[in-house]
């Protein structure tokens, strides 16, 4: 997949989330996680974690935030999200 197509798919995922269609975005985020060519490996994990957090699936959210930190140690949005879940 060329970079233009990847960017279009990324915009589509973000658009679904912005529309409040998180359930529709989940399969797209999981595809991004599984894609060997996706460069910013932490992003889909954080976006998926935020969806899980919003849905009250705190354990799933913490797991995804943890996976984001595994991909990019110290990634501030993932660390903050994980801390917020643990405090909440």
C-alpha cells in the first residue's frame, strides 16, 4: 500500500472516531495494529485504548496503552492514559 492510501485509511479511522462511530473504527484500528507496514505503531493502540476507556472497558484500555508504550517507550499519551485508568 503506498503512502497516499495509508494516509487516506488513517484519516478514515480518525473520521469515524470524530463522528462518534467508535465501534466502526475498531476493526480499522485492529487492521492498523496488524499491518507490518504501519509506521507509527503506537497510534492505533492509543486510539483503541481511548475507545475502550470511553466504553468503560478499563482493563482493555490499560492493555492497549501498555502495548503503545511497548512500541514507543515513554510515549506520553499512552502513559497518561494508563495512569488515568488506574486512578479512575
